[in-house]
C-alpha cells in the first residue's frame, strides 16, 4: 500500500512493489534541478565534480550542460575544450539558481547494460515496454517490436493530446452538469416556495372554514338556548298568572264560606267549584322545554383525516419511463409528428409540463445530416415534436427529456420520398364483386367492400373471399344498400343507407350498436351514404338527401350539424364521400355541385377545390393529397394539398368509394359499373 504525498490517498501497488511502477523521468529531472539549486544558494562550499576525491578547491560555477559543479581550475580546463567551451555556465548565487531552472536541460540517458554504458537510450522496445540502446536492439531485443524514441514519443503525444481533448470535453460536460445542478437547485428553491405558499394557503382556508363552522355552531347554540329560555319564561309567566287566578277563587270561596248564609250559598250553586275545577284541570305543570342542549363535534375522524391531509412528493418525470408514439415511416418534406407522454419512475403519467423535451432526426447517410424538431408543450405532461425530414433513407429518431433518452430512443426511422401518384396507370389487382359501393382497408390488409347484394364482403390481401357480413333486412346486423363503411382497429361502422341509420359491428360482423332513424331532425337521416371516424372517435356522417353533414360521439349522440338549408358555401347538393386531411379538416365530395368542400372540425367553412364530375368517393393520404373518384367522369382524380389536380386515372366505370391501405398507401377503388374492386400500387 502506498500513500500519495499530495492527496494522502492509499493506493495498492501490484506484485513486484514500487520497482515495477513506471519511472517519471521528468519528475526525476525536476528533483535533480531542485537539489542543484539548493546547493547553489546555500552558504556551504560545494565540492567540484571534476576534481579528484579529496581536493580542497570549492566549486565556483555550475555547468548547465554537464550538470557539474566546477572549481576555478576545472572551469579554465572546461573553457579550453572545443566542445565544452560552448556550454552554459552560471554562478553559485541566487541569480545563477534562477537561470538554472530555465537553462538546464535533461541529460542524455544511457544504457545500463554491461558494455553498453556509452550508448544512449534512443529506442523503445514495445514488447518489453523498455527504453533500450542501439546495441540492445541487435542483441537482447532483436526479435522484439522496437521503434525510435522520437516515433514512440509522437504516438504518445497524440494519445496524450487526445486524452487532453477528452478531458476538456468531460470538463465542459461537467461544467454543464454543474450549471444544470445549479439550475435544479434554484428550481428546488422555487418549488419549495411554491409548495410553502400552497400549504399555507390550504391551511388558511381550513382555518377559515373551521372558524366559520365554529361561528355557525355557536350561533345555532345561541338560537336553541334563546328559544328554550323564551318558551320556559312564557310558561313561567302563565304559571304566575294562574296562581293569581286561583288565589282569587280561593279568597272568594273562603269569604262565601265565612259570610254567606245557606240561602246565598245555595243560590250560587256549584258555580265556583265548577270554575275552579276547570282552571285546575287546564294547568300543565310539566315544563314545555327540557334543559339539555347536546353537541356532537366528532373530532376523532377529522383528526385522522388531518393526519393524512396533504402529501409532499418527490414527483418528476423519469426519462426512462417516458413513452412516445408515432409512425415508423416519414416522408421527405412532410411534417412528422411525435407525441411524448411524460411518466414518473413508477410508470404513472406526470400531469404537468415544463420539462425540457428535445427531438431530432439524424440521417444514417448524407454525412449524418440532422433535423431538429419543434416542441409544443401541452402543459399536461404531453408534448408534440414536429420534424420535417429533408432527405430519404434510414434515419435515427432521438427523443430526450432533460438531456436523457426516453424509452425506446434512439429508434430507427424510415424516411421515404413523397408518393408519386403520377405513376398510377394500370391496376395491379382486380377483385370481382357485384356492384361494389364502397371499400375500406383493415390494418391487417383485409379488404371490406359494401355491395349491391346488401352485405359486406371481406377479402384477404390476395383477393380471396374470407367472410360475408350481414344480409338484406332491417334487423340488427342486416343492411339495405350499405353505401358507406369505415373501419378503425377492429370496429366496423356502416352507413346503412336504405334503413336510414348507422350500425356499429366488430370486424368479424358481430352487431354492437346502432343509431338514427328516417327523418330530418337532429340525429335522424335520409339516406346516409358515408361514415368516417376522426382521431377523437367522433363519427362524421354524410346525410345525402338531407343535404347536410352530421357529427356524433362514438355512442351515436348528436353533436353538430353542418348545413345552411342549401345556400351559400354550405350548399352540398347531395354530399357523398368524406375524409379528413392531416390537420383534421373535413373534406366533402359534393356529388350534386361537382366540387370538394372543406370544413374545420368545428363545422366552419374553409375552402373548396376541384371540378370533379359527380364526385362520389374521396381518400386523403398523410401528406394531404386527395384522391377523388368521379362517378360521372369515370375516373380517379388526384389533387395536391393546395387543391391542384396533378393526375387522372381513367378507364373506370362509374366508380364510387375510394380507400387507401394504411400500411403502404395502395389505392383501392370500388369500380361499381364494372363490378370490380381495383388496387393500384403507388411509387414511393
């Protein structure tokens, strides 16, 4: 065990002891310089290093090259030598000692092996980790890896420089960490003050409420006491009056008995006894109030509740517990959204904002190009990060909270080029189906088709029929011309047109719920032909013959109607297909007015675009491109997010519904007149 003379920390030494420790030549040189300087500034004589042992001539100078003290005689000899005469000589005083530290250079190091003493150690054996001379390289270290000392020194200098840069980087990070700690310490004080005020405020309110309750109870006590006292006082006064009345009768009776004759007594008859008895019978001697006033203030329960009142939490999001949601595919030039949910270390949702959240998208090619996200703090523990990738190819998505990666970050992300709908030409798949009205695609790739056969056919990805849902009728799970269908997860919504209602079923066809009936009132329908579901599970229904759009909650409760009785911008003239753009706006295929109309989710008119011929179906992709099937134009028209038509797919026959595969963006068309469902693959 070795104790450091500077930090006094004990350090274990490996087997072999101090002799196996690396030699610090620079430190040895500094020690040597210090010894020479000490001798030069002492008041004692210093012996000459050149004179024979026993010489009495003291040294008068020091040679910085030879590292020798020299007497006057040896100094003259030193000056006469052609090589030595160029050496730097300093005096033995304070000035000489000061110059020594800056002019004295380390002496050459010589080999310690026998017969090699005159050879400098100009090589380094990497095999043995040892300084060696030229002769050693040809003998003892002949087969070893040996390099010139200057080459090895340069390598070590680079390593030391690298370590120095690493150290500087670590210091920078540590400085940042110190600053962050100081920031958090300040925040702790701020949180403490906030909590302190909240506690004081809460208990001040409690004290106010307790005082109010105390005053109420005392007021009730005073009222009851006053009521009792008043009633008893009145009864007492009645008793006192009765005593007087009875005294009057007793005086009269006593006088009659003493002074009246028999005839007079008989003449009065039983008048006095009768009145006296009546008075006595009317007397109730029981007090009309009892004296007890009870109070019940159950403080035990309150005290128990007070002992549990309030909690102080060390409550803060843990990055490793925080989660995020988004798709695995992004598009060049298209905004990509990531929703982050902050959680505590226990996995509980953290309900407050204010945490430092960052997001970036880093290309694995293109020289590691980085796109930084814009973060929106919703102040409820959730955050939305918006990024717009600029290059296609594999990327990494990195999401951090307070500088630490959240759960599943970094994560691989596939950034693809924008879809090129101009390549749509010939269908890659044709599915035979009797007069299909509409089409919807399940997340698993199954194809749902509403048919003239008053049922919904389910095909697998290869076009093979795998299920038939419903039959003609008005019962639960039966249909009459199901013109519109929409599927979300494993729930199927059907616009049951002929039955003037919307039905909710499982993806396998089990009936769950229905709402609506024929009529024009709120929540009633006249031939609903389309139904879609928004991100909040609201149902949006195209009420065809009522010329309006109605919005419901997921249980069928009416919320909103978009309608202005057939005039102005809200004039639908038979609204048909529906879909939502990435901003949540509602796009309506106005079948009767040959246009597409756009409304906000609150029902406010936004704009219109296009001139389709009797549009019947519409599907909008994640970039805002609209695909509109034209029943009258026998084609599919594609519009960019600004509403400009960029391409048309022809050779259709009265197409109705249109849908996109949520997995790869493939386009499906219910080609009603040709009794087929067509699939087009998009070049992405």
